[in-house]
C-alpha cells in the first residue's frame, strides 16, 4: 500500500497543470495605423534618422541622409524637410557659417517655383529638383558645425522695481539715438539699448544675449500687467502681423542691431550684408515654415555677428563646402536614391506634425463582461495552450 500511495503521489506531482495566472486576450491585435513614408518608415523615425545622418561624416552617412530626405519629400513632406533644414542650420551651424541661410533661401525658392509649376509626381522625378535637394542635404552635412545658442538665465531678482536704474549706466550711442523714440518707447528700452551697444563694442557675447532676453521677458511682463502694449507702442513689425504683435520689443531689438550693423559696415569692420539681411528677414517671419521657436535665435545670431565678426581676420563668410568638386560628383549620383523611393507607391501625404513621435497606447485589460463573453471552446483552448507550455519544459 505504501508503494501504491507513493506512485500515485508522484504521478500527481508530474501531471498536475499549473494555475493559469496570465491573462490571454482573445481580441485581434490592432493594426498600426500610424503614417508611414513610401519606403515604409514611420515618419518620426525617418526624420530622426535623417537628422542623425546629417551630424555624421563619411559617404555612408551621406547616402543615409539623401535616402531619408528623398523618402520624406517624395511622401509629400517637402514642408517637413524645409522646416528641418532651418532647424538644423540654426541649431548646428549658426555662427560657423551664416551663409547657410542665404543658400537655403535660394534653394528653397527654386523648389517652391518648381512645385507650383509641376504635378506632384513630376516634381519628385524632375532632375533639377532632385539635384537641388541632394546638394542641399550634402551642404548641410558638410558645412562646418557651430555650438548651439545658449541664452543666459534671467533671475527673478532682476524684475524688481528700480533694479534697471541701479545697474544701467552706459553712455548713449548713435544706434540708440537712431532707433529709440521718446513719443512711443519707454525708458527701459533706452537704457537697455545702450547696454546692448556697449556689450557689442566690448565683444561680451553673453552680456548681449542677457540684455536681449531681459528686454523680451520684461515686455511680456508689462503686457500681462497692463493687458495692452508692452515697452513700446510703435509698430515696427511687418504688416502681416497683428497690431499687437507689431509692437513687440523684439522688433525694437532687431532695428537696433540693424543700426549697429550699418555702423560697423560703414567702417569696413564687417562684410556680411546678404547674411545679416536674410537673418533679419527670418526674424520678421519671412519663411513661415521655419519653426517659430527659432525666431528668437535669429536675434541672437544678429547680435553675435555684430560681436564676433569684426574680430575675425577676414570679417566675411567662408565658402560653405571645402571641396566643391567632390560635392558635384555626389550630386550627379543622387538620382538613384529618388528612383529607389519612387518605385514604391504613395501611402498618404504626411504633415509637419507627424515628425513628433506618438506614445503607444497600452492594451486595456478585458472587462468582466468581455471575459464572460468568452465561449467554453475558447476557455478550453486557453487551457490546452497552458498545458502544452508546461509539458514543453520536460
């Protein structure tokens, strides 16, 4: 009897199935309906790979950058690519070569004219369009890189009444006299203008950026308190802006920096007329596809040009690419990347907002009602799968 009892116990231990603890969903998996490019990439992933390739060196990186750019553009993302080009130029090139903004303006104007004149598919397959895009991508990749603009922090203590009067003591400058108006501009604009001009003369870059940021934040604070105009009532902004936006302090700063540039250019201390004017136009909103958050960086670039360039050995922009022969050879081979992409059908036209990665929704657990709706056959199927999984361990 002891032997039989032991045998039964062993058999029970071997063949006893474990309690099913994991919940198995019998509902079909949701299809991933996120937008994709012609080559099948998710839009945020394609854009991230493109931007990453721009920051790398070598022919392999150039090929990846051209491939992803062609895929985004041929999927209807020309505006996405233009937006990204300005973002990359501002964040990663900037003062290393301000000529990049003039170059982008020329190339994008050419592409816009072609896009208006040609049907969509003809635009993508046009040799001139492909050459312009490939060249622009390679110029962005090969152009010298500069540091990202970092704005100094403005402490809350600088906002208290009387603080500005206690620290501002720079003499009046010619640029301030040319821009400031006693009829429409407040005294803080006058005082800070002189501080900005003095910092530019001394080459104090961080001090210039501090005063510009302080002025912009003070203008916003005054507008909130008065629920009206800020530090100025004079409309200096372009006509397409709202009346309230045309009086922002940023437009005063832009005019002041333009006046400073004219003084330096008259002395022969700087030769960046096209570059400075193009950046000034970007600040005013000349390119609507440029991200709005980079408009303030345009003010910084204008200020840094006035600070740095007069101290350069040659106060002018250098060539964008060191080896134009290598560039022209690479451009001549760019058509193959577009042909590869155009062989795939258009899935859907992508939009600028699609470059932002979306969070995946977690699968919701079954409700009690859904669990009760499982048929007895499905329950047996669950049990069979659990048994097979357990026996496969032996």
